[in-house]
């Protein structure tokens, strides 16, 4: 099974060892881990600055980018927890 890893900008820029450790852990469980080359953002900075349109657009792009995977592992909360209205349609489970 293929797992899409949603690497946040914080992990990517400040704590990449968290991302590498996450990959190792998921691979040890027997899954193929893929970080999409066109890694989308979660929209949190846009949302925090009040730009709901850009936040929604980024969230929708992330959903499209990760639809190809059997599972998605992410460490972001905006898309689902903080404001589900950021999307025009429900996030697929």
C-alpha cells in the first residue's frame, strides 16, 4: 500500500529529522512512502493572515494531490480540524 506523506513547511525547514523518522517508521510497518514532488501547502499561513480564499485553494490542491494514495499521513490541522469550511466540499476520509 502507498502512503502519501504530507510534510509541513515547519518540518521541512526547521526539523527535517522528524520527516525522515516518520518515513522510516512507516516503511518499517511495510508501507511504501511517497512525498509528492509538487508538495502542496496546508494553507495555515494564509488562513492565519485572514486570506480564506488562498487557504481554501491550497487545501483543495492538497486534497487533489493526495487522492492517489491509499493513506495519507500528515501533521497539519487546518485542513480538517480548525476550519473544515476552508474547503468547498468535505474532506474525503
